[in-house]
């Protein structure tokens, strides 16, 4: 299965449920409730929505790469983004785990904030070497301990074929969902994660202005499509007339 996902997982010590405040912290205060759905349906929506659910004492935000791009891919070392700082204001003593992955390039990245301080950040893909800051956490070490090093690279043996091996970016799911399990308690890509993926209710929030823009774009594309078809039909009609008149003579 191919994965494309980005999640912010917040330790919910006080059973916080004010989603308008969460949206405000994310810089999305204009977003409005759209519908209820499952994590399986909103883990990658590709519609610039914010999806919020609750599981195992955590707030889970599926952000459609709107925030994780800044906090992971183009992060300034362990410096926190504005959105992360605002989340810390809401949850000053909570652990905040952010994970993201994209199967097309084996990209995966994650960060850990503890007591208002970003302690760990790592990103890697098939196109880019590993970039990491801070001390590795327990869940990472459990994966790295199974590898062997050659030069500056880690390798993992293929249990099904001793002649083959994996490199770090190919363990995208192991790292992404292994780190997420730190808070969720389950692996999202295994049967143990079926409950959160398929049964937990998430609430989708969308920018109403963005929805209008998308609808207008669809209408515009449909109009252009019918104009194109009309021109083609007109050309065919003219061609048939020419065949019956000028070419016949």
C-alpha cells in the first residue's frame, strides 16, 4: 500500500476538546466544520482541510501537509514554527509528535516536542540524505539497533532474502508509524490500527472560501471542456459540408 500522510499528535492531559482554539493555534480560525469521517478517509484528503480526532488520550490532527511541510521539511533545525509555538501555549506540558511520509519518494520525517521544547527532528527521502537534530528517541533506537553500518550509511537485512538489504529511506513505514505509535499505542499500518483508522470519528474543517475557489475552478474547467468539444464538432460539420460540396465538384 502506498502512503501519503501527515499527522500532529498531541498528548491530551486535560481532555481538551475546544476545536475552535486548536484551529486558531494552527492559523486556521476561518475554517468551518464540513463533515464527520474516519482517519482512513482523511489521512490524506488533498483538499487543504484540517481533520481532528481523539484516541488513547491524544488529539490527532491530519493536516494535509499544510503545517508539517514547515515544521519538518523546511524546518530551521530545532526551532519551532509559529503554529508549533501556539500549540505549546495551549498544551505547555504535553508531548507533541509530528509525523509525515510519502511513498513516492520514500520520504519520511518526524519531530518530538516535550514541555515546550523541540527535542528531536529527522527527515530523509530517496532523493535527500538524512537530516537530523537532537537525540534519538527510544522508538528510533529500536529500529536502528537492527541495522548495521557501512561507511556513513545504515543497512537492514531482508529476512526473506539474506542476499538483499534495505536502506534507511526504504523503512519509511517502520519509522513513521513506529514514532506515531509512541503516542497512539498502535501501528497505523498494521491490523492493530484498524480501530483508529476505521472506527474513530474525525471532524473535517475546511476554508469556505477555498471551497468556493475549487468549485469555480471545476466550473471553469468544465466550461473550457465543452467549448473544446463544441469546436471539434463544428470542425467536423464544416468538413462534412466541404466533402459534399467543394470536394464533390
